[in-house]
C-alpha cells in the first residue's frame, strides 16, 4: 500500500471498506517515535467530549495537535476519527490536512487581517455559492455572539472577539474534530473566563471530539471531561479530572498536576489487620493493603480534601480515623483560601487548603500544634513507584 500523497491521491491495493474500518466515531491517537521529537502518546476522545492535554512546556502537546491535523507525520502509529483512518504508518496511509476535516484554533487567532470577520468565517465555505456562504457565516457569527460585527476587520476587534471569530471559522467547515491550542492564553483573565463559559455553552450545540491544549490546570479541570497528562512526549495517564487528582498513577503524574502529599510507607500488621506504617503512625487504608506482603515498601498519596482538621475543643467523628498530631509549618493566605503546611514528627510535610475564616477560627498560627485525620478512603497506593519519581517514569 503506497502513501496517500499531499494532494489526496488514491491508495493502491486497498479497499474503501478496509480504510473505513476505524474503531468508532471518536478520535483515537496512538503515535510513537524516538526522534527528532520523542513521542509515545496514546489517547482517545469521544464525540461531544472535551479532552485536555496538559503537561510542561516541551511535553509534546502542540506537536500532537499538529499530528492530528496532518501537519506533522510521526514515524509510527495510527490516527482515526469518525470511523476513518487518517494516519497509519504500518499501512503507509496519511491523509493530507485538507482531507481530514479538522478545525483548529490557535492562541494567536491566525485571522486574515485584510478580511472582515464575516469574510474570515467564509474562507472554509468557498465551495458554496456566495449567498449560502454569507448566510452560514452570519449564522456562525450569531452562535459565537458577534451579531452586527461582521464588517469589522480583526484590528477593530478585541482579543476575545478575535478568538470567537477564529472559533466560528474553525467550526464553519463542519470539522470532525476541533483542536484548540492554548486558545485563551492571549486574553485577560476576565475575558478568559467569559470565553471558557462560551465554549462550555457552544459544546452543547456540537457533537464532535474537542482536544484542548492548555497549561492551566484550573481551565482543564473546569472544561474537560477527560485529561491526558503528557511528559517528554509520553502520555502518562488519561482519566476524568476527579480520578486524576485523587488517584494519580505515579508520583510524576502527581507532581505534574501540582499534587503534594506523597510519602513512603511499609506494610505492617496490627491486631491481625494490615496497616500502613508511616513514621510512628500505623494508618488504616480502605483499599489495596490486603494482598500485599508484610514489609512491602509502598509509595502513597493523600488528596488534600481527605485531610480533616479537628476543631479546637469540638471533637468530630473523623478524629477516630488515622488521627495525626502535627505542627503548623507555614500558612499562606490567598484571599478566601489559606494554604496550610503541617510537619509531622518524623519530618514529612502535609499540605492542604482551608477557608481563611476557618483558619482564623481555629487559631492556626505558625508553630501551633494541631490534630488532623487522614481519611482511609483517600489514601492511594502507588505500587512499583518511589516517592522521588524522575523524568524517566513511564506510563503504566
């Protein structure tokens, strides 16, 4: 089977039925190469779903978007969307960008400065008669709430308005997948929040996979159904935000998600039951210890939400579940939220956030001794990993 050329030529020795035998209506990406840009990434995104690609600069996020769009060809792998194979290295098939029906929105808008907003949206509609082209472009202007601004040139629009024109242009071609490359990074915070809200509303009107590249974890959490964590071109974990932030698969993933509370422990037996020895404390763990041998060293993680601060003079039911005494090492008030760092007696540091008024009510001050409970249901074991993960951790 020969490569499909950039002009969309025919593929030899292959039936159309074979080419259309993709894994379903969603987007499926699995690419691999050793260089010049290392890649070992695999992820999926279903119709109507928004997948956020997150990771530090240089982790391959934009390269993967370019790969999906057909602007970059990896050495190995396969990409399919809506039941069609867009790229198959083994089968030597690679659809040209214009045949992949991809909508792309870049952080710098990439609008034609010499065309009006309405004319920019009409660019992918040139196959239609002019009256129909203009009518559809005006409909897309209305969907992104820019009615009446169609005659303005990009330099007469605000950053948020230009971004919405770019989004309307990307969707006007009726793409099979929408790719968003840091689409809100060039606007101010207020406009950013407004555009995020409008994207969430627009999602209700389109039923295609959406892949968002962002450095903003809050943005990814707010908008995405699934998040894929990337590092050095490797996809480490894909899951819902809730699972990722409570059950990261490795210390490296936890750190890339700005998670702390990673510790080392040993499996022990107390009164005939498995416990996790952490310094001087033996902790109850809701799941994962039963089948581990005694003496097994494990890395474990605790989400900040599963640290319960005991109220002074007001005992709570949580005091009976893994109670720990600690010393306040650091308090950082950021408006209505205060970040608390507690040092336990063997030197490890627990971190969590509480409302600033609650910190004041509990008289939290640096050096104060407090009691907290570590909820057994929140303790997550990372078998086969060490606390100090390095950049060479691989996807499990």
